[in-house]
């Protein structure tokens, strides 16, 4: 098995992170939170399918967030968020998006979260490629 990560490996990780993020919430309503809350809190019909899907999503979130924080830490997450916030600010500044377009900003935020999670999952591969340093988990007998 190759220990290198290419663009396809990163895109796969991003697709998994994006599926988790958008599966949990997105503005269309076709998400876990849209399913649970429907048109309002009064429409909640909690049952086994909602619990099972919720637990699967929770497991996914714990895995990705833990992996991301182990790989890039608080500083990496904060810097990644700041970088993407600056890009969004620039897009607003040049007039490509408006602060009144809350739907677009929500989509940008969800994509940014998924990108940060994907970088966290791929970071050890990226670091090894850039620096040549191996992680302890990479050493084989």
C-alpha cells in the first residue's frame, strides 16, 4: 500500500468530510438536522432510525475532529479558519458575494469546515511529502 497521498487521496478525504458536514446540516433542509426538526421543534418524532443515524454522524464527527486536532492542533484549525475567513472577506470586498446573501455564506462556512477537516485527515501525508519527516505510526518493522 502506498504511503503517498495524491490529489485524488485528498479529494476523497474532502468528499468524506463534506458528506459528513452536509449530511449533518445544510440550508436545503435535506440533512440530519432538517430530518430531525423538520419545519420546527414541534415536528420532532424521535425514534430508532433517527438515533442510529445520529450516532453514526456523531462517530464520524468525533473521528474527524479528533484526527484534525491531533494532526494540526488548535493553531492549525484557527489559522485555517482565519485563512478561509480572509478569502471570504476578500470575495465580499471585491463584490463577488454580499453579506446579505446568508445562504451563500452558510454554504461557504460548511465548505470551509469540510476543507479544514480534510486537511487534518491528510496532514501527516502532506507533512511527510514536504519535509520528509515520518510520523511514529509510519515506522514499520
